[in-house]
């Protein structure tokens, strides 16, 4: 046993005894391994805009127009998706300030419904929509970078996949290296993204000012009345707005979250809706619906039609936008996995932070590997449907948790309290959007449900069953030790001596 004058100093991989005489004074100061509050209001807005202005606005217009078959109703879908995102964001502002924990939906579902539903969210998120979204953003970036070099022929799919994989790996490294550096870069990317969309809007306004408004005549002619197709169109739109809830994944790193979280939401969502609607009007002023459906890179086709030799500007700015969106999505989603592991729902090694950078490196690398697997398919629109159906279900579950907590725990401090009509309306709309695609895209919905439910036996094996064989426990201990050595990582709140 160590004496009373001997201090136990923990490193990521070992415990050793050091007497006070051996330890310099400056090393006697303990430092906790803990995420730092480094994000202010500007960074919060940049994170939301950084994810939303990622890739969706440059690929989803095709998915919407081909489902609804009319210019007018496609714009209505964009407006309604913005409205749905806004009322969802209001609900998340209450959830984020009543439950000020990182992890977003995972933390809220856990608080409302307990460990099994929250584990299934974590399982589905890490097997389906987080790596799928990373793959979509990576492929979008790659295709816009490569497109100018293959103006008259088809893009090489293997080349786009390889570039997407390299980009995901690089941004994973960057996010693990330094949070503050990454968020500063995000501020720059945010203005580049807005600049790209503003450029598209200005070109569209000038084009329409020259009298090119023929595409808006009889705008609602031929509108599809198939509820399943309309729901799929909404999924494409919702994908473009996805990210409005991702700042909630980083609540513990946000300065004064009670003020900055709702403010960042209130600033971002109206701005996004206005820019999206205007950008789509610009697209439609230049391109016919058939031209949009036949294009793999709508913004590039748009630029080629109106900018001539200066058309290269558009793919460069779109690539920057997708690059920044992917970066911030990698950063925020890794916190969800980290929080789940911290609660014992994933292996312990994923709950460790690098002791110098205070970033969840094991979680970042784990999601990086899963994202690379998702690059096995190049069909972006199938990935969108596959991803958004499952995510929408869990977003609905989170907001229904707000209603449940209002009834079950009415005394929780709620700095922000929305009218009950808001979460009720959001839940009803989500139910509508979840049920209808079952008839239009049963395979995608069925696979998403199957993968989600496959988490039930995993939960009982990995979480509920505590008395596992020693062989298994020793194996996991060894894997955790190796992970700590590779990533120089330790558990949160572990005392370290520098």
C-alpha cells in the first residue's frame, strides 16, 4: 500500500507511485481530462450553417423535382422543409437547455425513455445515418472537384470514391488534432458557403431580370399527387436542412449554452430557409426540370449555362462548401458516440479523450472506418432515402420525449419553454413522413428498421450482461490498453500529471 505522503499518478496506460520529493512543484497541479468550453455564438452559428450548407442544396434539388414533377411545388417543398426544421429547432432549444449534455438526441432519448431506446438510436446512428451522411458529403465534394476535368464524359466512379475516402480520413485527422483550429476554419468555410450560394442567387436574379422567367410559367402543371412520392421529395429537402440539431451534440463545449444555443438556432434557420428558396429559384430560372434531373452536379451545370469561361468558380466554391460541411459533421457526430460510450453503451475505449488535445480520437477513428464502408455505393439519392427515414424516426422520438418529460418531470428547469402545439405538430408531421415511404421505398425502410432492431440483442449482450467470461473481458481490456497507447488517451475526469 502507498504511504500517506505518496501520490498515485495515472497515465493512460499505467499507474505508478511518485513521492512528493520526486515531483516538481509545477507538476503537482492536477489537470482533468475533460472537454473544454471553447465555442461561442459565432462558432455555434458556424457549426449549424457549416453542416446545413454542406452538400444538400447542391444535390437535393434533383431529388425533389423528379418526385413532384413541377417547379411550383418543388419550391413549396423547400419552404415547408424550412418551416419543419424551424419548429424542430425550437423543440431542440428547449431540450438542449433543459438537458444541457452533449450527445444531442442520444442524451434526450436516454433521459426520457431510458437506456434501450437510446442505445438503439446510438446503434442506428453509427451504422446508418452518421457514416452515410459522411459518405454523401465526401462523394459530393469529390464529384464537384473532379467534374471540371471530365466536362464531356462520365465521371470515373472509382476516382470519386478514392478522393472521398482520402477527404474523410484527412478531416478526421484534422478534427482530432485541435478543436479550436477546426472551429476557426469553420468560420472561414461558413462565409465561403454563404458566398457560393449568394453568387448563385445573384446570377439567378440577374438572369430573371433579363426576362428569362419561362420556366416559372404554369409552375404547378403536372404536380404529382402520389403521397409516397411527395414524402420522398420531403426527405430530399429535409436532408438539405439536416444539421439544425447538431449543435446540441456539443452542448458541453458551448459557452453559456442557455443563451448561445437558442440564439444560434434562431439566427441560422430563417437565414437557411431564405437562401435555399432563392437558390432554387436561381437554379430553375436557368435550368429546366428535365435538365436538373439529368445533371449529377446541378451547380456545375448551372454555371456552365451562364458563366462561360468563369464557370470554374462554381465547382470550386461548392467543393469548399461540401468540404466544410463534412468537417463539422465529423466533429459533432463523434461527440454523440463519445457520450454513448461514456454511459457504458459502447466499448470503454470510445469514451477516452486524447490527453493533450482533449478530443475523442478513438470515436473519430471508429466513425471514419464506418464512413469508408459506406462509400461502397455511389448512388447518393438511395443513400439519402436510406439515411433520412431512420434519422427522422429518432428525431420524432426525441421531440416526443419533450412531451413525455413535460408530463413525467414537470419540475425540470426549462430556460426555454415552447408552446405545446409546436412539438405536437412536429411529431404528427414526422409520423406522416415515416409511414408514407413504407409504400414507396419499402426496401430502404425495411433495411433501416432491420438494422435498428438488430441492436436489441447487441444491447443485451454488451450492456445488460455484466458477468461475461473472463476471456472476453481480458480481450477487451487488452484492446482498450492498445487504444490508449495508440491515441495517448484517458477516460474523462481522470487526473493526470504533465
